[in-house]
C-alpha cells in the first residue's frame, strides 16, 4: 500500500490475491482461520482511516511500526480465502515511488526526509531477514494499469451502483488464479509474436512473476477502489475496459491491427480522461 498516495490521493485501484487457508503455515493459518470467523471484518476504508491517523501524528508515521494482522476475506466455492493487508511491507515498497509522484516540497512537508530515511533503513534490515516476502496487494493511483485487465474477462465484471443511503458504488473483477495465469500467458505470447517488446509486455512479465508466488487455488481481484469517486455513474456503467483489452489482444492474434488500434484507442481515451482529473483545479 502506498500510505501517502492512498491518503492524499484516495483515487487508487487495487490488484489483490486471496489465498486459501491451506497456503499459510502455522501458526499464521490458525490466526487467519479465527480472524475469518469474526462478526465484522475491516474494510478498505478502515485501512485508509488508519493510514490517515498515522500521517496526522506528530511526527508523521510514514510506515507502521508493526505489521498489520488484518486481512480482506472472501469465500470461494466454500473455501475461506484471505488477502493479508501487510500494510507495513506495502508502505516500505511505496516509499521508493513517492519521489516520482510528488514534488519535493510537497513530499518533504508530508513525510520529512528524516522519517523517510529511517523507514528505508528499517526496510533494509527487515528485507535481509525476509528475502522472499511479497505483498498480496498492488496499488495504482489515478488509473487501472492495462496489464491488470488482461487477467479478467468482461463476464467477471461486478458493478454495484451507489446505495441511496450514501454507500459508494463498487466496480471490480474476480477470477480464479488458474484463469488469470492462463490469460496472462496467452496474451504475453500474442504480444511477443505480433509487436515489439514494450511497457505492456514488461508489465505482464512482472505481474506473471508476482502471481506465481501464490497458491494455485487463490482468487485474483481487481478493485476500482477510490477511482469510483473520480468517475460518474454513467462512466462506471459504461466502463468495459477488460472487454476492450481482450478485444485488442484477440485482434492482434488475428492480424487485425486496425481492430487492435481501435480497442486500445477507446481504452487510452477513457483512462486519459481519468488521469487528467488529477491536475484539475
């Protein structure tokens, strides 16, 4: 999780992996089994509020001192699966991206250099003891990366409109890990056979390596998260980004470069309009 970006710019999307309890060693497995049985499971908004509280402290806490023992929970074909927050790890990983996201004066005001330096030193020491650690959640700000859509089909799209009581709308995709890996491998093969190596190919390779770290019976979820607040109800209802990506890949596979360009053109225009709002006054 990018602590700063998720608070100052709450328009973030998430790629999450939920693993079955069997994927976790004891005693962590027992912890998650008990956790999943709680009456109330914290939400993404709860995680955001905790991050905000850390940043409001004096001095601000850029990365939590202790690792979170919370998780998102889902049931897949009767099997309980959990997606650990690992907020501390995600905060460390996000620190390296902050310089590209904020001007130096803004970044220094939110997280002073001494705070960032201590956090990075803590991460280096921790990483030496945990070389194989990886997050269950990836975050993107003001966009959903194209490579994420490759993992899903339009039929897996779930859209819930805002409730009358003020609840936020939801737009997400969920798919079994085996399907996500199959789609990624097929798309990567098509791209390598039809276009030059580029950012999309490199991004798919990166996502593929990440997915390989998880249990084969895991669930993969793409959640628009806070981006639902940057899109109108009409834009959310008409957003078929996964379908556009699938159409573009299929067109490339068939040698239809015009069809591929049209599909990616729709996708690029949709997300350019979202990213432009980041700089609107």
